[in-house]
C-alpha cells in the first residue's frame, strides 16, 4: 500500500512538472513570437507555430501570432503561406484596429505575387 501511494505521488508530481515545463515553454514561445525585434526569423516561425498550435491562447494572441508568422513568410517571399496566415488572422470577429494592419500586409503579399521578381 505504501509503495502504491509513493508511486502515484511520484507520477502525479512528474506529470505536474511536465505540464509546468510545457506552460513555461509556451510562454517563452509566445514572447519570442510577439516580440518585435531581437529574434531570428527562424525562431519567430517556430515560436509562432507553437503558439498557434497550443491550446488556451486568447483570440488576440492568435491573431498576432498568425500576423507575425505571416510577416516572416512574406519576408522570405513565401507569399502563399503569408497570405494563408493573414487570412487566418482575419477570420477573427474582433473589432480591433490591428486588423487593418493585417489587411494591409495581406494586400502587399497579394501584390507581390502579381509582380514578377526583378
């Protein structure tokens, strides 16, 4: 009986630590995704993807993550992915002036796909 209680306690404790580590990683990824400078494009792509795929994010955070990931894709001239992310951000029903910026970024990406590269 004592061993069963000890094993359950250890399992529950380890599970709790894993969840805390996951939450801390998601928080770190959210910071790297949403920070304007000081993060490489690759780090931003990875971090924004983690944020987008993680549960429990607010709609505002998701809109920002899709937009920021779209900006990185556009900077890499991957306009199809950029536009897809902008479209995801724009599915929000938020009444937010930030969405105007998302719309403008989407329009620039669309224009870039119509303009032949130099």
